[in-house]
């Protein structure tokens, strides 16, 4: 039902005039998403499962879609963020009205949302791959929206290649499954787990690589920090908030198809999770580009999600229900939470870009005075993304922590203990570094004085851009304040994953629910204390002199905004400490002579995996493939010869 | 319904936290051969500051004004979670150790943002150091807590500390000692004490915590001072809960023992500050990673 509405909006999107394209495209997306949310929510809450089977012209495949709890759970953020981003896009794309064909942009955007939804509900291997591929292609067009810029084209190519390498692994995976099952239908795939542990392991590894490319697992993440900043901001929000989650969804769906997991799967995911998390946040810290920073932070959060799933898998394979339930619930809830706050942050970054025309953190500053609403909303996102209490990021991290800590406390064997400890330490370090990263992002962009003329004339965005951010921020706050209401929503979705009885699942979640109510209580206490302190401060200052002056600068008479600490200097101690992995490059022209004149310092932190692993790899592939140029000399006669030879040999083969 | 003894730890914290600083300063004065300020000097300072007006930099926004309030409120809730000796705090539940750690992180987050709001290089420098050191202190704290959780089988601060008694020191003495030393380093680093930071330094370039609050004044500064005193109290209470294994079951007796432990710890911090110099800033990460190593070692001992 929701799907019908979604499919309808595709047709709406092709309008030619910018105005109509915006109205039809965005309106269709919003209505479709709103209608789709209803069955999604119903399914996520564990209501009836909707199945649609239609015959399909594709050989060997049926148009088999189904919304079960897991699909419903992933549809929620997809449709919510899709709809809100469409509203935001109406205003955001206005500045491109003269230069671009907005009809194409909206068509691609709506196709992206539709294909994500189909990926999530597809129950047929071929249908899944077709939707997956169309998702990749339309998002490529969206990334390449500003294709006249050199770096955007480069980002687009990297994205296109990366996503197809991932798809290649998935293709192999589905073909192997289909060969065993004799059909592309997911229902038939579930017998595949019975073939043997080696086969299941192979499928799992193929899934991790294939889906991990989309999800941005280190070192398969290289496309992510290129592509996300290049896309228009509302598209970045959708890509970072939900599109990369389809990778997680695919992995989870694969897990439900395979049999009971061995413990090394859990180990693998915990390892990937912690390394992606720590490296992601470290690279985020070293960036100067606001949207690039957010993209790296997405890698970090995919790491946290994977860590949760890995711990959950360990719990399943070793028969520890608490760990299984809390790990999966935490990981899955983080999918939703990350969509909310990362969507919010990308939209906020878009507002900054819209108002100032630059993404470079070192050129911004002092925006809190010129864009008060946006700065408050960005602060909510920044606090949530660090996992600080009162907001939603804390809740899902808390569940993962609780799972890990409970198996540490319960005295398990080293098979669980070591990953649990790695998880705890990893999360702790990630938390600390994320705080550093987002104090930098918020502090340098919104606080202090404007560092360049870009930031001096900034202004608040219009309502169409603010309203989606307000809704996302409100969701973050509500989930943070009343986690105990939201967490049970994930119960039905994790049911097929945890392989526990209903009873165990419910009791474990209820047990965690007690802690979550206490969190609400603590949050209430915090709000009360804040209110009391605000009143106290107002009373105290009411009859006293309150003056304004300059910032203390040791008595220096002429401070200028250029003397402020910059984002690079703020992050320098950390990048120096982790220089082993970050390899920040510095170009320093130091002051010379008694009366030094110009001097400069430039730093950049390119991706080591991009530079150290993929660049040489692809250079190697290229040099090998260059040898093939011999057969492709560019002369028409020779190609005609090829055709003739081929035809003749075919003829000979047919006759002989 | 609620056990009245649960109100002991928070009320002790709220009333006595500034006294800890007084004891530290008196100890340092005695070591330096001075008479020193009155023990209650911090209370006088707070009252004086609360009665003053305020001066704000023109660069600052509402973030600067909200920072001290949000920070104090966060540590206030932490106080509710914190036990004193073996006596539980009023708010205690499975997993509260995470709320404990993350609320302290929240306090730091807003202090740092308020500092960055001034646009001052000094405060930027202080914030940059603060986030680095605290990020490195976090794994040490969590490994320490994990060792305690493993040893006591509990996931709440109050529950963990209530389980530690003389018996556990006899059985797991070395591990607990290692945890205690890791927690001591964390407490010193987080509270800007020597050997990580010198609360008495007067040169902006060398400060960490103090430089972040340079531009605050009046009631805001009072909130910050009081918040720092409470933060010292809660981290000290965690340490004392491990080190002082007095668990008679009588709340007053246990709390008194805990209180005595707190004061002794304050004297000890004073002694440390008198006989040690600050570590070079570049060496502080080594100290913190060392603390993490101690906590890991403790875990290995407990798990074995």
C-alpha cells in the first residue's frame, strides 16, 4: 500500500520546469513517504506481515516484496529522512534554479528513496540486486550534481567504481545462494544454511565485503568521504543517514537466511566495528571540511553499529541471551538514531554552506550570532552524535555497553570476554575522540568570531530548511528523554536475529527497560536542576551590573579574528599523537630573518587507505589492462575485421 | 519508601565538596611552611562570587552563558549516583556507571564549548588539551570500572562499591590496588591536579582547565568552581569506595569511614602536589596510557 504511493511519485518527478519539478518531485516524495510510514510503523511494531507476489518479466524471478518487522524498522528512518530531506531540498536547490535542470535532480532523488525502500522490502535476489543497482546509479547522478567541478567528478567516479566492486561480491553471493536453493526467492535461500559451515562462512564473508562497501567498513570506506561531501546537502543527509544503512540491512537479512552463526562471525564484526569506529573518528578529527568530517563520522557510527551486531552474534552463537538481545537491540537502535542525528547534522552543514558558500571550517566562525536557530539545532545534533546523555545517541550506545559489561560481569570465558572488553574500550575511546571532534566542529564553525568574509554575512535559512531540522532534533530529544518507550520497538525486528524464545527476549528487554526508566528519571533531574540554576542566575544578576567587553587576551590591544585558535590547531595534539595512522601532511613556510614577512602553514590529511592501498592497487590494474590496448588500436577497419572473424567463427561453430 | 541513608552521600557531597579543596590547600601550605588560607576559603569565594555582577566578552553568545549551568547540572546528577563508602546513592541502577562517565563527559563538553565561544587563543589551547587528555583517560576509567564489574558482578557504581569489603581485598588485593592506582591517575587528570595540570599556575599558556574559564566571572564562575569541587568529590568517592573496605552494614559508621577516607585522600593529593612537579604536556598521554595499562593488568588478574 505504501509502496504504491511511493512508486507513483516517480512519474511525478520528471517535470521540466524548475518550479513544477520542485513542487511535484518534493510533494510526491513527502506524500509517498508519509503514506509509507504507516505500514512501516505497523510492521516494525510486530503487526501483521504484508506480502505481495506478482509475476515479473525477468526470467527466474518473481516480484516478491514483504514488509516484516526488520524491513519495517529500516523503512522508518528511510522514509522519515527521505520526506524531510525532500522538504529541505525545495529550498536548498533554489540557488541552482538557473544553472541546473532540477527535474532531473528530483527524479533521481525520488528514485533513490524508492529504490532504497525496494531494497529493504525485496524478497527476491534479482529484484534486490536491481533495486540495489538503481540505488547506486541514481545516487551517483546525485553525487555528480555539480559535475562542472573537478573534484565532484572525481568523487563521483570513485563512488561508482567502489559501489560496483561491492555489487560484484553481492552478485557472486546471490548466485551461489541461488545455485543451492534453485531459485532467487529469499524463502528458498533459507535452506542454504544447511549446506555446511564452510559454505555459510563463504556467503557471510561475501556479504560482509559486498554490503560492507556500501556501509563504509574500513578499509572499504574510501568512496564515502569523497562522495558524501560532493552531493547536495539534503542528498548527503539521505546517503549518510539511511543509504549506507542498507548495507547493514543487507548483512542482517543475510544473517537471517544463514543458520546459527559460529563465533568467528561475531569476532570478525567486532573487529571491523572497533577499527572502523576508531579510525573513522580519528580521520574525522583531522578534517577541515565540515561535510567531509561528518562523512568520516558516519564511518565511525557504522563501526559502532557493527560492534553492536558483532556482540549480538557472539551472544547468539555462544547462547548468551542478554548479550544477543542487547547487542542487536543496541546496534539496530543506533541505525535509527544515527539516521536522525546525522541527517540533522548534514542538513545543518547544508544550511551553513547555503549561507556562507564554504565548507572549510577554518573560514567559518561566529555563526551562532547570525544563525541562532541553526546553531542550536546543530548543537543538539553534535551532542547526540557524541553519545552524551539526554539525547538519543546515548541510549543505543548504553545498550551496547550494557551487553558488553553484563557479559564481563557474569564471568564468561575468554571467547566472549576479549571481544566484550575490546568493545568497551573501543566505545570509550570513540566517545572521548568524538567529543573532541564535535567540539571542534561546533566550536570552530559557530562560536568565536568570523574568520573570513564568508562567515560575516551569513543569514538564517528559510522555514522549509529549518522545519526538517527542528523535527529531527525533536526526535533526538524525545528518544533521549524516553528511551524505555522506544527500545521495545526494536523487539520484533531483532526477533529473527537473536534466535531466542519470545519470553527471553521480552524479559531481557524489560530488564534493560528498568535502567532506561532510571535514565529518564536522571534526565528529569537534570532538566530540573538546569531550570533551577537558570532562575537562580537570573535572580542573582538582576540587581547587579552586567557589562560587555573584549575577550581576555593578556592585555594585547588589537586582537583580530585571525588570532583565534583554528580547527587545525585545535586538533593538532591529537593528530600528532595518532600520526602513525593519520599521516597528516604539513607544508610549512617558516618565518625568516629579523623582520619576517609572509609565512604559511597548510595541513591536510588524505585517507591512508585511499593513498596506500587502493591507489597503488588500481594503478597496478591499470598498467596490466593497458597491455590490452594492442587489440584496441582505434582503427575502424580492424574492428570490422573483429566482427567478421567473430561472425565467421560463430558460423563455423554452428555448422561444425 | 526510600531509605533515608541514601540521602547521606549526596548531602555530604553538596555540603563538604569545597572543603576537600580547603584541605588540599592547607596540606600544601603546611608543606611549604606557610600558614595558608582558611579551610573554608572556598566557601567564602563562592559566596563572594555569587554576590557579584558579571562581565561578558562581546564575542560570546548564549553558549557561553549556558556552559556553567549545564556543567553544574550534569555533575549534580552524577552526585546523585555516587555512593559514599558502602552507602548507596539515591539513584542507582544497572548500568549507572555509564551515566556516571558520560555525564562527566557532558560537563566537559559544555565547558569546552563555552571556552571556544570566547574566540580566545588561550582558551582554544586549553580546550584542545582538555579534550585530548580526557579522551585518553576514558579507556583507563572504563577498564577500571570493567575490572570492578567483573570482580563484584554488579553493574552499578553503588552496587559495585558495596560489594568490596575486607574479604575482597584479602582475595584480590593486587588487582584492587591496580584499579585504585588507575582511578587515582584518572581522578588527578580529570580534576586538573598535579602532575597533569597545576591549579595554581598563573601563566595562561601553561594552563589546561583554568584557562578555559578565564573569561567567566560572577555567578557563572561560582557555578564552575562549585562544579569542579563536586567533580573532584565524585571521582574521589569512587576511589575511596575501592580503597576503604569498611562495610559494617550500619550506614552512619560506613559513611563516616568513607568520609574519613575522603579527607585522607585530600591530604594525599596535597602531598602529591607538594612533592611532585607537573609532567611535561607532551608526556601526559604516556601517563594516561600507563594508567590504562594498569587497569588492563587489573582485569587480567581478576579474570584469571
